[in-house]
């Protein structure tokens, strides 16, 4: 078996030849390989780079790959063993990527090498590089037409896997029972207390009271999340994880898939990446989602059904996304990253208000 790399810097021509051959490809001799950092990417728990390859003969294999592996340190190993980020991504590409693409119409980068060790959580993936492409931007938003495409593809995905019990066969596909959610509870509760003490202006009183309800019984609320109608989710479906190519949007970063209620995807897309145009036409996007969901095997939801689900999504997100912003503030982050986290936090508050989360969740308290 080909060795799983502990760092992308250890990639050699011989390793690449062997890894591609073991994955079922027929590579010619590799004359050289150079791994360069990916522009505008910095990973806290993993490495991502562009592997540029020179072959010794003609081949249909790409001359560039996106290369990924966890960081080789104790904190990253602990994080990845709890969040199962690479296990989930490796499992997705092994078991579901082709089916997800076929049923949803989503363009997903092809995986050429998929190495994962379940005992150590070491991993190395080589993925198709989509180039040229325009990277999505949560802060800028996108056009209504592009957002409509993303919403429609998401609805087809959710409809195709609606309450599909074959998903239960995939051990890597988490639900809300995952240990990682419970292990983080003390930290999240402490962060909320800190947030309210230092920055009370960021959450209106009624929204803050809703978060207090969540913090008082997180275990119980996660169990209720599990009891809602569920489907297959990307779970980090946001513009920052979309590349816009000439062929249409490409969905990347499949390290977070799970079984959950559908608006945890839809709501996250809408609250994290809206602009004035898409916000004004959000009712059209929601109608489009409902129609595509029903046509793809999901339920024939009414407008009220969807807003109820969106309220649950806003309830969860407003109760958790502030943590990333608070960490960024304490770390002295500057520039786009902290602006992105602040936009997510304010977007979750605005969505909770827009979707009447306080009023709707009162029926469940």
C-alpha cells in the first residue's frame, strides 16, 4: 500500500506514480512534482496545495491536482479525530460523490487519489483542480441567477436522499449524535457567556434569550434536531465553497457531510452569502427550492413547512456561529477572515429575525 503522506512537502515523483497506479490510473513516469501553496487559503488543521506535475510521456491525467492532508501535529490530530473531517471527505469520495453528482446535477471535483487510515486519521487526497474559475465570496454575494442554480441543485440533492435509509450504512456520515458535538459543549457555553459579557450589542435581547434556551439544554436540542425529517447535507454549503466555472458552479470542501434537516444547508447558504439582490428576491429562491424538492422525491412542503425548518436552522446557527468570530477577535485576526466571521454572525441574527425563529421556536420550548 502507498504510504499516506504526513506533509505535502514529502510528495515525490515516485510516490505520485505509485499512488495514481494504486488508485486505478495508468500514469506514465513522473519527471517532477512541485507542491505550491494555494492562493487565498490558510488551513488551521490541514494543508491544501497545488501539485504541479511534469510527466515523462503523454497522458490524459491532469498536470495539476489539488492536494490535501492533515497537519502533522498533536492538536490537528486531536481535532481531526473528533470532527472526522478527513474520514468524512474520504468516505464521501469513496461512497457517494458520483451518486450525489448524478442526482443533484452538482459539479464535484473528481478524486484521483483517496488515502485514509481510520486508526490514525492520516489522509492524502488528490483532487481535480478546477481552473480557470471564479471563487465564490460570502462577503460579496452573487447574482440571483447563480444563487437560484445553487438552491435548485441543493433541492434536488435533498429530495433524492429524503429519509433514505441507505445513508445509515455509511459510518462516516454523522448525525447529531456525533461525539464531537457533545465534546465541544463546555467550550461553546463558556464562549457564549464571554460573548454576552463583552459584546452584548451583537445579539438583540429576544435572540439572546433564544440562545440561552439552547445553551441550557444543548444535549436535548441536538436530539430534537435528529428527530426532524432528514436528508443528505453538505453542511457547509456557502459561497466560499463554490467555484464558478464556465460549465457552472463547482461544489468543493466535502469535509462536513451529515444527515440532518435540510434547512441547515439551505439556511446557511442564504444567511452566509446574501446580498441586496438575493435578499430582496429570497421568496423566489424559497419557492424554487420547494418546487425542486418535491419534484426530486422530497415532500411537497408548503411555505409554512419551509419557514418552520428555516427557523430550526437559524436557531442552531445563531447559537453557534459567534464562536468563530470570538476566537478570531481574541487571536487578533485582521482582514477578510474576521469580516467573514462577523458577516456570518450578523447574518444568522438577521435570518433568525427574518424567519421568525423566536416566535416559531417558542412552540418547542
